[in-house]
C-alpha cells in the first residue's frame, strides 16, 4: 500500500473538508488536483457523482460557465488534461457520500440543489419576496409535475426580466431516484474506477441526544442495501458523533461538523482508506452483488 494514496472524493462538505485536512498534511494525494481541478467539487447525489466522472473522462462535455456554477460551484477546470480519464481510473481509492435521492436536471446536466437555492433565493429576495422561490424549491422535492409547474409559473412571474433564471425555472426537472437507479449509477462508477471504493453514510441532522436523523426517511437504509449489493464497505459517522456529543461535533441547526471536529473525522477517514486499500475493497475486480 502506498504511503500517500491517491483519493477521489465524491461527496459534500462532511466528506471533503476532513479529507482536505489529510491532503494538506500530505497523508493523501488528490487525483482531481492532478487532472486540473482548481478545487474539489461538492457532490450531493448519485447522478452528480456519475456526471463528474463522465465529465472527467470526456464522455460528457464541460458545462457552459453559467451551468458550471450550478453543477459544481466553479470547481471545474476550463480544460482537462489529455490523460485525465486514465489518471482518474487509476486513483487508489474513492470515497462516496450520497446525501440526497432528489436529482435536478436542466438541459441534460445534473444540478447542485444548494447552488440553485442560492441563485433563486438571491434573485427572489432582490425582487422583494422569497416565498415563490421557496415554494418552487420545495416542489422539486415532491416528485409532482403538477406542483412543480404551478410553483414554477409563480416564480417566473416574480423573476420576469431575468431570461436565464426564468429559463432555469421553466426547464428544470426533478425526480426522486429509486434504489435501482442509484445502484446502476454507483455500479457504473465502480466499473470505471480501478481502485477501492468505500461509502460514507450521510446523516441529514442529529438530535440533541446524538441520534442521527434520516432524510428522506429510509434513505440511509436504502444506501446500506445498495452498498451491500455492490459489496462496497460502509462507514457511518453517527457513532463517532454520538461518542463525542452533538454539541462538540455538529454546528447548531446544521449537519456540518464543528471546525475543530473535522480533525477527529479526518483521522477516521484515514483509517477507513487504509482498511479499503488493505483489502482492495469495492474494486471493480469484485463480482457484482
């Protein structure tokens, strides 16, 4: 096993921030930095994870600038290295964190819901009322075309004059990915990557007594089932948070780690990566589950 393994992070802040600590300490190297990414992108869904892989290997074109921010918040390079696909496939390990089953799509690209929220809330506030934006964003999580269309029409009327924002609201579609879809996307990722893969479970919120809150209900169990089908090892940070206490570990009213606690999580990620590489767990040579 390498002293400094190359890691591909596919997750949100609770995955990337602790891993960045390991990267700064030169405990791991970053395959994304090696192929031209100025910063690590945040990935919330299985669709976003697969899309990032497809962009890096040239199967999906880099999105235009206006969409680049809505997909990965200005973390994509203007161009990729010629050997990007080979370098990506050769990463020693990939850590996955899938935070939501809700997929947003606009003009063929999977969007980051948090970036869309920042954009439309900002524009709606400037227009004098954020309620139409909140209603539209909420409708996107409901898997209801009728509700989406009604809320989209109200928001478009509110944002009249902003051509891009109105087109975004009118043409963005959403759906809740089921187990088979998520399984298929993660299976495709595993089929491309040659290294070990591990899944870090995402906990939406924590109760004051340390219990993890699942959103949507049952999603975390679904991810465990998918990981078992693919024979991908899983690590759940909930036990670590409960051990140290929510007040010590988690920012109030948030699922994010307290700044100082990221070092504790980073140490566990280091152990997890070493365990993955020790057994080459989740590599594509494993038989499908």
